[in-house]
């Protein structure tokens, strides 16, 4: 029996919809070989993995993966700790122990830190098999002059009786050498194959098969968590990681549930990432960040259609302020539902999210967070964020005051025209306000109410157009109701704006 010391595992994972081996062997690997990269085909192996946990899922709660793997009559047990995931780059500790059969024995792990209040023997006595992953693994050794990377393609199933789900993914693991090569290879795959960057482990997929995938939105916190001493660089990295995680979580939930509200959150994450780069660019300016800003701007345009989708979701929601009235008009509801389905079909997000642009963008962000290229050209990246925060918040506040002065009455067109500016300014508050605890919530509340009002205004504007397009018998009656509802909403928003503009700044 052999015991391996813990290894630090650094990898990138892609989910696929089809077998990538023909493209890998005919296109990608020959192109690498022409760049003096050695590619060795290590063949295929059949892997049977059983995952274990306690009855109350203590390992899942602590994001520990525990499996027993069988291969050609040999067995190995592995524990993977939570580690860190940043934009698809996984870093975690892995512990391996050989076994004589397929029975797990946690007491053989001498280095693992088990959850507080437990020990190996106690946990071993409580172990129960939860699910299995059975797949064929194709292994390739890729050697650069300064790095070695293992590429594996896994094709099979995740099985938690009576449920089963397909498994089709590529994992790139940096065995040794320069981390940049891992991103180089990942980028080659992203532009050559229909892949989607993933941060969901096989263990997580198994637990989701057991318990189901949540169809609820995972809300952003009220404010990005900060402390007064945080540096500008650290705050930027924290914000970008938060945005990436929000994107990844809801992209995964969209594919698992099909819920269109997840698309709203992907768009929100993209705009958060864009605003974060825009805010910090003056301090962290470097060619890589400028290029990322340009690419985020271009990609954000791909999600403009989602504004109409959000309005349709609001109109059709049984919890919205429109439901009581619109539920009396089944023909209108049917038209709106058809328009919603048509919008999703026309833009086909399930296919678009497997295109190269989103994966390359996420890889660029992950690489930026690892390499921190601004350190080569910027000077103030390590200064406290507080040195910049007040100036940034004041600048946004002055722009808002000039755009919607307190003495000017605003109409629907005025509010919709300032929507983007208001969202950007409130995102700045989200990114910075945790430095100031006093009255930030009271200051932001009426502005957030206004933003909610703008969402409802947009929905009413789309509803008005839909009433015309649908040519309903009750057209005049509905148009009068929309006019009345818009008038009432604007009155409420104007009161909120007076309160908002009279508020005392918190910084």
C-alpha cells in the first residue's frame, strides 16, 4: 500500500456537447506539433468511480469530494478539498491512497484536515455510497519547452439511481511549468471546439443529480465585501471573481433548468464585469486590461436582447403588479408567451454559450487575475482603495445630479434614457460602498426603487407595442390601462427621485 503526499492540482475544465477527439487529432494536435509542442497519445482507460459521504452530507457541506476509483482491478481512494476556483481555473489539494479492494478507509489519510469536531474513524463509520461516475478517459501528454500539461477527455455518465446524466468534458491539468501555457492551450481549445468553461466538479454534478439543481437565482450581496485596508488591486480582483462566479453559476443553472431568469443574471454578470473594468482602468491601466474592456463592451452588446426578455418575464410573472389585470386577457398572454419563446429561439443562448467568444473572454479574465499585468506599468495598484473610492463615487454622483436635476420633471423617455448611467453608478456603489457603513443603505434605497420603476416602465412600453401588434379586440381598453398605470408609476418614481436627490451622501 502506498500513500501519496497532497498535491496541488491546477486545472481548467470544459463541458462539451460532442466528441472532440476527431478535431483534437486532425486539427489541434497537428497545429501544436508545428509549434514544436510534443503531443503523446497515452491511450484510453475505463474508470469506475464511487463517491461517498455521510448520511447528512457533511462532505458536501464542506465542499470535500471523496471517491474510490477502480481501474483494471486496482483501487485508489481520493479526497479533494474545497480549494479555489477563479473564472474556471481550479486550484485545490488532492490526497490519494491505494486500496486493496473497493472499500474506503479514511484512516489511511494522515494529512487531511477533516471538518472540525470529527475524525477519520468516526467519519469512516458513517460513510455511505452516494453516486457514481463511469466513463472512458482518453489521455494525452502535452509538453512545451517550459511546461507539461495533461489533457483528458472523459465520456460517460453520472449515475445516482434512478437518475443518470451524460458526462462529456475535457480537463487540462498543469503537471509542471509555466501557468501561462495552461491558458494558451485552453485558448486553442476554446477557438477550435464548441466548449463551455465550467467550474462544476464531477462530485458536484453527482450531488445535483441526487438533490436536483436549484431553479432559484443566486442573488448578489447588497455590497461587495471589503475592509478599510484593502488595496485597489485586491478589491478589483475580488470584484472580478464575484462577477465571474455569478456568470458561471447561472450559466450552469440555465443549462440544467432552462429557466430564462438565469439569462438575466448572466447579462447582469457581464455588465458588472464591464463596469468593474471601467471603474478601475484609470489606476490599473495596461494593454491587457484595455483589451479586456474592449472585448467586454463587444460581448455586452450580444445581451441587449435580454432587456426585452426581462420585460416579458415581468409581464408574465404571476407575482408582478401586472398579473391581476393581464390574466383577464388570455389572447394577450398567449401573444406575450409566444413572443418570449420566439425571442429565446431567435437568439439561441444554449448554442451561443458554447461559442468561442464567452469562453475566451472568461479565460482572459482568469489569466488576468493570475498574472496581474498592471504591475508592470501602473504605480498605484497597491494603494488603499479608500484613496480612490471617494473621488470615484463623487464623480458618479455629480453626473447623476446633472442628468436628472431636482427641479426638472422627468417623463418616461427621460427615465429610460438615463437607465444605463444609473445602472453604472449603482454598480459603482455596489463595488465600493462596503468601505462606508453609516448611511449607505438609506442613500441607495430610493435609487434602487427608481431602477425597479424603470424596469416596470420598460415592461409597460413593450406591453403597449404588443397590444398594437396583437390587434386585440380590447385594444383601446388595454391602452387606457397602460396609460393610467404609466402615469401612476411615474408619480411614484418622481417622489423617489426627490428623496434620492435630497439624500446625504455616505462617503
